[in-house]
């Protein structure tokens, strides 16, 4: 296998060739900041829209200025932002990006967002669904919900 020309190395980490796939999902220099910003930006938009539709907020500020509250609640809905859910039985994954409960219908939605590369979309969706299944079952039992649905929201970072 031939080594890439040094002009092809990533300008941030210098360890891999600088491809769109590397920049958007694999560069160790960008991961701690840029990937988190992209992830949180996506989740914030969803949180804001749920908050508006459920009448949990009145302010319709621009999505880029929106700061999600940890908990929003009214008589019909409860909305958690990036909050651990304490369960009677220990579950390995208990902190989805967004937890949205409809108190009237007794349905809860566990929403987890991500923006992977195109080649990882199908695997990412399956992984997210499987990741929170135990938590969904615990929520149904603890909160007496009719259903708790895992909703991965996966948007390609390259398309």
C-alpha cells in the first residue's frame, strides 16, 4: 500500500488523509468541538420545535439563539433536554438527547440525534434504536406509559 503524499494529510491532526469523511466524522482534533456543535445544533432545533408545538414556550426566537431548558412541563407535556433518566433497574444508556412525554396519551418519545457520514446511516439508525430499548421498557413500567418509542434522528453530514 502506498502512503499518501504529505500534501494530502489532514491540516488539523496530520494523521489521516484529508477527505470529507475524515473532516466530518473522524478527525480527533475536530471531534471534541465541531462534531458536538453540529450534534447539539440539530437537537436544539428539534427541542425548540417540540417546545413550541406543545406550548411549553412562548418565545419564538431564532433557532441559533435558542437555549433549551433542562425540563419544560405543562399539564399535557413534559420535555427533557439531555437529562439522565433514573430507573429502578440499571440500564446501560439512560440519557437520550430529548425525552418528550405526552401525559394525555401516555406516550413517551426518546429522541437521539446524530449526523454521521453517509456510509454509516443504516448502522447508526439501528444502533440508536437498540441503544435505548431497555430504557424505553423501563419508562413504560415506571411512568405507566402505553408506549415509549425510540426515535433516532439521523441526518447525513455529507449530503
